[in-house]
């Protein structure tokens, strides 16, 4: 009856004279030999075993004996384990690559964050310098107007002026006071009248009550009435605070 399977090793069919039992019959000891039995239906079984020569009393070889066991399931398990190991190795490589990519991304974000912080710091410095320059410019303008212009306007108001000229001088003085009083908009929130705002401006630049009254063309008594109203609107009527110092503290 023809064989229903082929005996193979490493994908190659083994000739009959190279089978383990034939090698043992020639005097060769065969140990841990693995063979594949490939059946005609395509299935495969793996066997493992030994083959030993049989010797007579005189030491001559009289035959051979072999014993093999089926290790198909073990080989299948080993193959599954091998595939799992390959898959795990691939996944480990992919994981390490992802970790490396994320580390580089984080490093890039850290660099961008650092650069952004440097830009923000530079902007804060520029804004601070701009604010300081603005304050300095306002101070210079205010000083020049107060020391070089307003005294002459005050003198001009004491001369003989007709109604039209007095009106023009009044407009000029109001505009100059607006320039020298950056707190005007803030003071409007307290409900000050235009006259009270003018008095605040004079107090802020250090004018005495008499000087302010003369500049406004009102009596010192009237001026004191306005000062009282100003202190009351600022909430200072019950406090012993210097009015000029408080006005200078208003941003």
C-alpha cells in the first residue's frame, strides 16, 4: 500500500536511506531528531525521537530500533508564541517610536512656550517703557503749560479786555486746563460742575485760594464754598485729609 504521507525535514523530503532508523542500522546513533509527516490531504504532524543501532554479542550491528512522539501541539504552541513575540516586539518598537515622537513634540512645545514667554516679557517691558514715556511726556507738557503759559494768561485776564476777548481767553484757559489736568474725566464721575473742575485743576497745580479766586474772577468766600462742595463730593468732608494731596493721588 503506497505511503499516505511524506517524511520531510526543513521543507525537503528525506530519502528512505536517510531515515533515522536506516542511519541507526548503519551504526549511527540519532538523537532528538525532528521530522514532519506531510499527509496527502495537506495536514502536517511533527514528530521527535531517537534511533539506536542493535548489536549482537560480537558487537556487530544486527538491526536498529527507533522511538518517536508526536509534538505537533507543542510546535504549534511554539509557533503561536513566536508570532506573539514578533507582534510584541513590533508593538514595543511602535510604542517607543510614539514615546520618542511625543518627547520631541513636548520639547518643541517647551521651546515655543519659552519663546512665547520671552516675547511676552519683551512686550511687558515695551508697554512699561511706553507708559513711562507717556507719563514723562504728560508731565513735561503739564509743567511747560503751568510754568510758561498759564501765568501769562492770568496776567492777560487782568488787562482791559472786551467781552469777545474775555470769551476767547476763557476758551484758551479751559483748553490749557484740560491739558494740565489728566484727571478731568475721572472727576466728572464725582458730579463736579465745570467751575469745580477748574478749581480742582488750580488746587492740583498748587495755586492758593486767593490765586484761584482771582483766576476765576470770583470772591475768596465763593471759592471756599466750592472747596467745601468738592470735599463733600469726594467724601472728604468728615476727614482731615489735605485736598491737594488727595487730588494728586487720583490716577
